[in-house]
């Protein structure tokens, strides 16, 4: 009867691990690459949210690690707090990855107390009458969720409830706690050795936006001119970690995102320590806060060997990341452009510091001689509206800034969406000519920016008679009357109907389909009013 029992014990002993898994810390990154994806749900007219960016970044870190023979756990300290753990991959390990983990708790007042439960600390009190300090050993007897009770030579005492200056000193930081987020992987190396491995992962809490400044040069005839065009990227990193001297890449275009990456990020928690005290000699009145208790202060980057907890005016002081927004002046570079499917990737040639809780600007496009022109646009030509009706008011034409995104016009680089500010020269220096939002423009596309209604050009467009539209199989006479108050001739694009809606006969002009409309470009002399007549017929007659 005893043999099966003995055999079972033997089986259990054989199945036990023959070695303990050693914990190894990877070195700090020797190389960093940060690729930032714009928030796909933020439209071109929405401002960049520096306090709550909802874009992504792909972060790639190269680190050196020395592995023992057998199984070990590698700790990558200092990853982004917005790290999406399920996206992480580690390459370069000789035995691959067995398991991945992410620490759920950072070094904090509450974690420090919980990790020291049942262990000794040093409490130092100052006599308020003499100023003398006295220290003694104590044992932590409660967790952080309530009063912090220590066992001293005097018995059990609640810290911070006596109203005198008190300080706790912890001789060590509990195992598993770190001031910065940690990602760990379990691996197996038959022989051990030193390896350069690459950790790549997605992180929440990034975003970017392009901004443009256009400065007009000499204005030529017909509204043509040259302009300087400077564009810079505004980068936002809402994480508490910096990525210094990183190779920076920007992805332009709308990324299709189906997962809820914000919830998958689930950053590690750093809990504060909130103490409660009871009135002396009674608990029936309920808890009350200790006197002059202030919120937790969390300064510096790493915890020292001895962490201090002050009880006079603060609950605890533990080192952690300093939360600070920084802003750097733009440095002009020219980004290299690549195609990534339907998206565009821009490589910033210089290495960049992507600062924690920071905003940074990097100028990535600088063109000195972009050829552009002003073009006026008018439409809404309804045959029921009689142009010569006296009580009808003319409508301001729309002013467009027009160019082409190619080398001949001085561009030839993909333009990511963003806001543009246009300045026009004057005798007293540059003056604001308008602001406009750009969508994404690929190479070779016509660029047309709506600068708003004109104060110099007005249009009446409709039927040439008061008869209204003719029968579907007959031609309806149409007319546009355009007034130009500029001191120079202008070009006006008339939208004479939707594409495929009408057959158009416009004497001496070519009808071109543009942006879904049948259009004709006409010229109006300086300080004059010009009238243009044409005929239209229902295309579906």
C-alpha cells in the first residue's frame, strides 16, 4: 500500500525545477527609434491636444543583456508607461521568448509601505520643545489602506497622528518595485552569453501635427507670385519617459485602427499613501485626517538606496519621474519621404530628443520659391435666378490659393495635413493674408486652398432672362456678371454645373471638370465689370 505513495513523491521530486530563474536587468538603450502615428480620429480643423494625445508611437529600443545558462527573466526598465504590452516583441534572443509580463505597480508611497509589511524601518522623531531627534527600530504592521501602524518599543503606534515631526527611513526598496515602468520576458539560453536585443512595441499617448507658414514674394501678373513655404512638425509625448537621441519617423495619412489601444495600454499604478487617524481614546467618532497632511510630492528619477518618508508636512517622498512640459525651438531639416502602403513615412535626418511630458517642434520642409497664384471661384448658377433682377445682391467670390505639388512648382514632396498661415508683403512689412487648413496632398496633386470670401470680387450668376429654365430638350440662356475692384486683372473659375448634369455651350471657352463641377476660367480686367453668356441643356433629356 505504501509503494504508490512513494512513487508519487518520487514523481514530484523529479518534476521540480532543477534551477532557479535568474533575474537580469537589460542595459539602457544604446539606440532608439520612435515612429509617431497621428490620432486617426482628429480632423484637420481640430487642435492638437497636448494634455490628452490619442495617437500612437512605435518604439524600438536596442539594449545589451548578459544571460546566464538556462532560464532567466530579463527586465527592460524605463519603457513607456503607455506601452501596449500585447504588441511587444523581442528579437535577438538565442532561445526566443517563453513568457512576457509587465509590472502593474510602480514604486510609490503605498507600494513602499505594502512591500515592507512585517519588516523593520527606522522612525525618527523630533522633540518640539528641545529640537532633539531620536531614532529607533520599528516593524510595519499594517498595509497602506488606512492608518499606518508601527510596532515599537512603546507598543503599537499610528504614524502621523501625534502631531509631532516624524520621519520613516526604509533600508531597501522592496523587490519588484521600480520608479519607472518595467517590461520583462522569460527566456532560455543553453550556453548564456552577451547579446544585443531589440524590444519593439506600440505605446499610447503620442500625437503630431504639421503647421505651415507661407510668405509671398514678388507678385506677378494675373495674381501669380512666388512664396516661401516653411513647415514644421509639432510632436507631443504625454508619457513620463523621455526618448533621447532617437531616430524620429512620422507617419502621415489616416491609419485604420480597430483595437481600443487606450484600454490595452493600462499604465502601471503608483498609489499615494493616505493616512487616517482616530480621536484619542475613541474610534466611535470615526476617522479624521492627520494634522497638516498635504498631497504626495513625487520628484527625481530613481529611488535612492534609502527611501525617506516624512510625516510632519507630507505623507511620503519617493523618487519618480518629474512631470514637466518642455518646448524646443524648431531646427530646420529636410525630411526624407517614403511610401508605406497608402501612408507616407517621413524620416527626420537628425536625431531628436522626444521629451517626457513634452512638446517639441522640428521643421521638416523649407522651400524658397514655390510658384502659386490667386484664383477666384464662383458658382451657384441657377436658371431660376434672373441676373438682371434689381433687388438681388451680388455674392462675394471665393479666393483660392492654387499651386501644384510637383518639382516644376517648387514642391514635389507629400504634404501632410495641417494648418497654414499666409503672409503677404506690404510697404510696412508682411501682413496676414489668411489662414487655412490643408488636407493630405500627395505628389502631383493640385493644391487648392480656400482663403474665404473676397472683398474685391463679386458675382451674379443665373438665367439670362426671367423665363426660368427651358424645356428639357431645349437650351437655356445663362449669364454671369463679375465685378473686379482690384487694380489688376483677375482669373475667375465659374462653376457652371455639376458634372453630367448639363450639356454646356460656352463660346470661346473650354469646359473642364474640376472637383465634381463643370468649370470655365474667365478673365476680368482691373476695376471693371464683365458679363459672360452661355447655354445649358439638361444632360438627361
